[in-house]
């Protein structure tokens, strides 16, 4: 069965959104970029929303194409639970 190009695009976008936290987070601290006046709670909600979008994109990619994209749905969930655990400790 041939995978639709749109499924790959959705899947790779999901991966990019999931991994953006680990790239952009440290990069913003290294470069001392302004935080746009957002509080810690607002940043947390923003990243949770990004991970939710990444989860939805991974599920859509799994429905439209290869079922292997369902594995990509675990990345935003793992990010959320790992960061929640680290911040709660």
C-alpha cells in the first residue's frame, strides 16, 4: 500500500512540533531572547497546546497513511509527561 504524501507531511510536522520544545527552549535561554512578557504558566499552556496539535497531526497521519505514524503520537505524550514529572519534582 502506498503512503499518501499528505500523511508524511502531517507526520513530519508532528515530529517537528514535538521536538521544537527541546530545540527552541534551550536555544532561547542561550541567546537570552526576550520571553515576550509571558508568565511561566502561560508558557506551559502554550507548549501543552503545541503538543496537543502535534498529537492530533500524528493521529491524522496514522489515519491517512502508514500506521507507523501512530508511534509518532507517543512523542508529544512523552514530552508532556516527562516535563510534568520534572517540574513537579
